[in-house]
C-alpha cells in the first residue's frame, strides 16, 4: 500500500508530528511505502532549522532527517503555511527581502499542488492533527 501523510501539528506543541513519524516507521517496517509527507498549517513549523530541542526532548528534526536519508522520502512544507510562520527557503527570503532563511535543507517548500499529487498517487492519505 502507498501512503501519503499530512501533518497539521507543530513540534513541541502537538503530538501529531510524533504520531505521524511513528506511523511512517511502522508502515515502512511492514513493507508499505510512503509517497510524500506534507506539512500544513502549524505543521510547517516542523521544517524550521532554527528550532532547538531541550537535551531531554525527542529530536524530531533528526528523526525526519534519518527517514529522508534512509528512504529518500519526499518531505514538503506548504509554502503558504511556511511563509506565514517564518519557515522560508533562500529564494523566498530574497523575494520578501528577509536577511535569513529558516527552512531545513531536508524539506522542500512547495504549494498545495504537491498535496493534490500525493492524493492521486497514493492508496491512502492519512492526516495527523486537527484542522
């Protein structure tokens, strides 16, 4: 089965990204595949390279990085949601005349078309978090 995942929750304030991560690991272990993980609304905050976890906290950014490296997983931050929350890549920082960019390099900044594509190419789309 091919899954796509939509994450609505922010790290450190929602269980959604942690649940999504564990679901993905379980699905992969069972032989399923994940076509895309799309981070939407507050989920866009998962793409920030500026967030720092306390030492005793789960390092979710490292977990996403490992999934990306091991499974060449497509991790997409919604561009509209990201811009509103200060999660932007270098191109958008120049476009909006900002001095810095904050998008972690494992994520891609893209539009809702990526979510539509994911729904078309997946057997199931699972959402984590409320919206």
